[in-house]
């Protein structure tokens, strides 16, 4: 029997909290708590240990970015999805660098909301390649507002570097396999090894790292 996903919703708007809770509950997802600000989100995350947190970026007391940083620093199991009203929000990029598993616009459809929560519980990242690439191209670099992503890419083999470069461009495992004429299973193995060697949580951090390390340039001239 598949375990029910446990979710914490953190948003300072009561309407968003209520609406998202109704949508997720009707989809068979267990909303274990709601928070109206970042401090409450951190406290509830510690107490409830949810699988996924839907975290608004702009909240009183403690913003969603700092709340996510504290939560992810304490737990490698909890997945955080950032909520925003703007698809090109520099704080979303910073959140991805910190370890958030992706982001959703607040006008997301009910079906997409539920599917997104389920997706990140599998360990995958919630990425829209086109939006994520635009985010990285706009905000990557020393003035982008995101913390640096330290990485020694010399620990990777030449093939793993090729795979990371393609993952950084937003390609799926199947697309990477097609580009490199490999089986998808082989690509999955390479991706797992890359994550282990570079201590990455998921594909979201891999995309950010590929740019921050210079493996891919914002202009795409890699």
C-alpha cells in the first residue's frame, strides 16, 4: 500500500492556504498543517516532519527563502516547493540554489498542484525547463542574488560531465540518453553518481550548479 504524502502549506494568505488544502485533500494528499508565516513554517516542519512543504516566498516574520534555508539545512528528507506569483522571481532562483525542489505559480491548476506534490516525493525535481532556464540565465552570476554553489567538478568522469551539462540544460533522462546514444538506465546511473559525488539533492540543484560552476554559461555558449 502506497503511503499517503504529508504536506505542510505555508502562505500568509488565508485564501491560498484554504484553497490549496481543499485541493490536496480531495486528491488524497494529507495536509498535516498550515502556517501563516516563515517562523511558524520552520516550527511546524520540525514538529510535523512533512514530506513536502508548499512555501510562499514573501511572508511576514520570516520570508520563505530563509525559512526554506533553515528547514533544508536540518532535513535532507523534506522537499520544498516554492510558491510565487512571478515566474521570473530572483528569489526562486536563490531557493533552487539552496535546495528547493522546484516552484509553482499560485494560479496553478488543481490537477497540476496535486501531481507536483507527488512528483517531488519521488525524489525528482519540479522543473519547467523553459522557465528554469530563463531564471538561471537572468540571475546566474556574481550579482544574481543566489549563494555560490561550491563544487569540484574534477571528481566527475568525462561522461558524467556530459550528462551534467545536458541535465543543466533541462533535459530529461530520456532526452539525455538520446543525445548521448545511451540507454535511459545508464543515464539514470550516471545521474545518481553525479548527485552522490557533488552532494546534490535533485535536478533543481544540478541545473543551478551547472551554471554557477561555469559548466554552462547563461548565454548558452558552453
